[in-house]
């Protein structure tokens, strides 16, 4: 028996598109590049052979077209896992829910999701302006605790939790990992590592302006526990992909090394190289 969703649960716009993304099922490809910044969407789609669809609502901009003859989409998510909650649920609804009947489809469809973003490194050996692919991720934002069956465990998560010293933060943590299949596509990246996803840019990432951060050794401690880099979206992308049956991978350009106090001298140029490098590999 199919599950029928109430209007309050699956909210649609007047044209039948999903509420936040403003998209219809035919507006997205099976391969979707996810970027944070809306301004990065045209920077990616300019390399498409052609762009067929351009839609936006709020911070969610989507361009869909073809690249080397294959259909592909690029979408901005904005900042943070709270936005990823919207993006992942509505993307899945576009392919696995009949929006007109508001019923689950009997045949599951998976998407290939490629997060293309920027990150900072906590490992002093990681050089800026290089690509880093996330294998394991730990979320510090707590989002997935609102969902049933989110628990994920592997060797990395066991070792991390065994040595994690911050008891007040521990209840928020959750873990996930990449699609190993997509990992093969980016096996020639200079770095593969373990990522921490934070719920903020300042104290969660060890920055202090007028307010003190939790611990001046926080980033160093994370590196000691096997964390290579940090950003603000991957934990939710990976966790939702596991739960919903999609394939996901994050490729970030390292623009800062916090342990060495370095920032990219030309992050716009390194962003351009990241886009070209990823697009060469996305169509495989």
C-alpha cells in the first residue's frame, strides 16, 4: 500500500514544484553538483555544452543542461546543514515521490551528488589550493538526531568517539562516509581525508572575536583524532544519502590552513581550477 502525504508534509508551490527549490522533477538531472554560494552556479554552468533550465528561489539556484552530451545539474545550497536538510529531502522527493499524487513511488531512483566547495585544514601538512576528498565525516551540528535510523558506525567513528574529550558536545555527534564508487572517480586527488562539519563559522571553527571559543586546542585535538579538514555541509549530505539511497561525495578546495595561519593568495583562481578538475571527472 502506498503512503499518501498530507499537504502540510510535502509542501508544493502553485505550479506543483517543491516548495524551497522551486523545481519540478524534469528540472534536475541524475547527476547534481552541489555548491554553497549561488554565485558559483553560473561559474560551473558556463562550462556546460548548453544550459536548458535556470530556476531559483531564495538562496537555491539551479542550472540544468548538458556536459559532453550528458545531462547534469548544478545547485546552490547556501550555508549550513539546516539548508542541506531542505535540499536533500526535496531532491529526493523530486525523484522518489509522485508529487501530483503525493505518494511514494514503488521504484527507487538514486542521484549522484557531488559537493564542490571550500574548506579549511587542521592538518599542518595539508597545502592550500589543493583538492581534498572527504572519506569519513563527523557532524557536530546534531541535525541527524532528529531522524530515526541515522546511526552509522565504522572504524573511524569508533576510534573518534573513544578518544573524543568534549563530553558536552558528544551528544550532538553523528557520522557517515562517502560513496566508495564515487571515491574511485576522484582517486587522483592530492588529499583524501576525514572531515568535521561544524554548525558555525566562528567559535565552532575555533575563531574568536569578542566571544571566547570553547578551547584554544580544539582544532589541534581534532587533528589528533584523525580530522583533516572542516566545513559546514558534508555531514548532512553524506548521512541523508546513506538513509535515502543516493551516492554522494565531497571535493573541497583547501583555501586555509588554520594550524599554519595560511590563507590562499588567490582563492578565485583555485576555485576555477577546482571547477574544471571536478567537471573533468563527473562525467564518467
